[in-house]
């Protein structure tokens, strides 16, 4: 069991120009390890014991690691997702632009001399394009709810009650 306080950081954490602590590679790795241990279900006391730090420092380390995971990669991940959606969109457009023929029993179906076109793949491609556009809009926050002002006057009419009898 560790009897250390938050002062165990003295040797590993450095102060920045504004006086705040600045992460070092060592503290960043310790924070990441604390988060991994927490992800495996360990409590803060067990994390503190395993890493040789106080319980409050273990809690702070997990908190810092989770904040870093959420904050730092978000723009890069969003951009990667947008690029993937662009590639998917281009692929679906190629399907949409091709001619599709109805096939039955492994053979193209003809209407007279002309092959019978199949609209199914075109409609499926359109549906897929809409799904890609919806995902893109969600990533970019384009579908945020819009606040609407509602005004007016509401009048109540009581029917079948004798107000004098009340």
C-alpha cells in the first residue's frame, strides 16, 4: 500500500512558463498505464499500489489520460472519417453511373432486341449515397437541432359547467 501524497510527482513533473504542470513523456506514459489498468477494471487503490503513487494521483492520471484521448485525436479522426466517406461516395457514384441489366438464371433478360435495364442497383446506390451524406452531415454537425421561438395566445373555454354554481 502506498502512503505517498501528490508530491510523488516532484521528480517527474515539470512546471511550464505559467506555473502549471507540463506533461513529460514519463508522466504521459504513467497516465496511459493508469488508464489501461482502470480499463481492465482495477480500482484507484489498486492502480496506486501497482504504480507506486497515491490514490488521488492515480485518479488524476486516469482523468488526464481520458481527457487526452478525447481531445487530441478528434480533428484527425474526423478528417480521416471524412476522407473515407469521400472514397465511398466516389465508389458508389461509379456504380450509379454504370448501366445495369436484369439477369435471370445467369442470363441477361431482353425486351425485344434490347437488354432490359435494371433500376434496382441504381436505387440502391442512391440510398447508399444518402446514407453517406447523412453520416457526413453528422460528423460536421450540420444536423444540429434548431431552436424555434413559438408564440401566441391560448384561450380555454369551459363547456358544460355553470360557473355561478362553483
